[in-house]
């Protein structure tokens, strides 16, 4: 018999991240989860586990905070604690920004806004990495002023190079032909074209230009952590991505993750999170550099990622930690859980059909392990959930899988080959 929840979760967003968190809550309590967003996205369509409310313009202030003030009144006399979870960079930032005003009604498991603005900007994050001796790729920052005042922006690295916007929230509102989440630049001409297009279409923040770490997607690692309200790391779960989405708008999104255990990475990130007095969910992307035998950090996301359901899939339910921390208050004396030590319990997370993984993942020993898990039935996805299936959702999943297959056929050679 499922436990009756003594709290109410409210999720912000309607994407894969929201569905993954809703599914994590649902697996614990078998009750639908409230979500609020500005638009409806495919992952939360035709579902019984997400009760979605749409508010036009909800993704930005002033609509967001004006709406939250009204929503706050709905829950003011709610007898159970209400946990507010932002499932996206923008929502996490908005909660942190207005945390003081919201905390009289909502539990807001987020760091203060000042720290958030330091960590969610890649340029500032790398300065913090320097302070705490965390390795990251060799980097140069390019500003709009530098681009506008010079005919040639100096480049210290050989091609290919990586180019990324420092402000991921602002980048969501920038649109032009050829726009990507991140770029692997092959030539000077391409570099100049991207900068020109970005700055002429409204982007104002800096770019990060980086030495491209050699190797394919299977050199990546992703780490999810939960840090309690007393700034102690309580759960860490490391994943080994084997394949990324090649579509321009989704580059960097993992679509296959094998669980992994690495004591050195766990210790390094735990020490960092506790020294900066972090709180809540954290999600790190890093890549192994064979040239100096280190894992170099790319960024920290101050929320769960779209692929973070791999944590729940491997037995460390993402939703449970915030409940234990703020509602049950029973994490204080609990030791840190370091995920994936027992290989016999490993499960492969997929964000694409198994046939796509089999066709496009790089041939190596890790792929062989993943194929063994698939053959043994020890794998799963975020969005295909047996307890949340109907004819419309089945058809939607078929359509999503068709699009994934089409995108790999179209973009893989160009962006990942």
C-alpha cells in the first residue's frame, strides 16, 4: 500500500524535466502532481500524473511573480507543506530571486539569488572553479562590446573550438538560422558568422570560447546531487552518457546514460558543494580529457536536468530527497549516499528508441554493457511509463520517437559524426 503524502509538490514547467519529477513523485505516492507553465509541451500531454495549469507569460517577470502572489493565496491555509520546484533554468532563477517573498507559504529548496547568479553564468562559474581548484576547459570570454568594436576577435585555440552562450536563460529568447544550444566551430568563417548572427538578433551577454576536448559523447559524465538545507550533500549519482541529441536546438542533451561509480569525482564535487554552502538539486556536466587524465567541468545546473530521471531509474528517487529533507526532517543524521556502487542493480536510461541507440552510439565496451542491459530488460525512459498510458499518449510517444529517429538520420553526421 502506498504512503499518503504529507505535503503538496508544485512543479514549474511542462517539459521532460517536469514529467520526470512528476513520475518520481507518482511512483512514491500514486497521486497526480500539480504543475504550472506558460505553454504546453509534448512530454506532459495526455497524462494522468501531471495536473497542468497554463498561464500565458508565466515564464518571465512580471507575469511570473504577479501570478505566484495569487497562487500563494490559494495555498496560504494549506494544511500540508507545499514544495515549489522549478524544472528549468528560468524557473529556478525566478524562485531564487523571489524566495524571500514566497517562503512564508512555499518550501523553496534553492540557494540565494546572489549565489545563483554567480553559478549559472559560465564565466563567473569558471572563476569559482579556479578558487576551488576544479578543472575546466581552457577558456576565453568574448563580449558583445569586443565583437562590436573589432573586425577580428582574437582566437587562442586551434579548430575545432567550442562556443557557448554564458547566459543560458537569455539565449532561450534568441533566434536565428543555424542557432544551436552550443556550437562546435570548425573554421574562422563559421566563428564570425555565429557571433554576427547572435549579436544582431538580440543576444547581449558574453560567449565562452573553449578549447575543444577531443573525443565523442562517451567521454562525457553527468552528476546529479541533492544537498540538504544544512548544506550537507546527501545523495550523489553519476552517469556516463553514451549518446547526445544531434539536433541543433538540443545539442548537449543526453539520450543514453549508463550509471557509473567514481569515488574521486564524488569526493571532489561533494567538497565543492559543501564549501560553497549549496542547497537543493545540482546537476554537473563534465568531460574526460585524455590529454591530462582529468574530468573537466563544463557547467553546473541549479536544478535537475531533462535526463535526470536516470537517477530515479537506478533506485535514488529524485523526489524523495526534498521530502525527507523538508517534510520528514530525517536526513540530518543520514550519511551521504554515493550512487551506483552495485553493478547488479544498474539500469540504462534512454531518451530515444533502443534501435537509435544501437545504430548511433560509438562502438566500445560501454556500449556493449548497455546492450547487455537492454537485452536483459534493465532499461527505461522518462516519458514511456506503463502506469500512465492511454491511446493518445501511446500515439504521442510513437510520434516523438519518429522525430528522434528522423533527427538522428538528418543531423548526426553533421553535428556528431
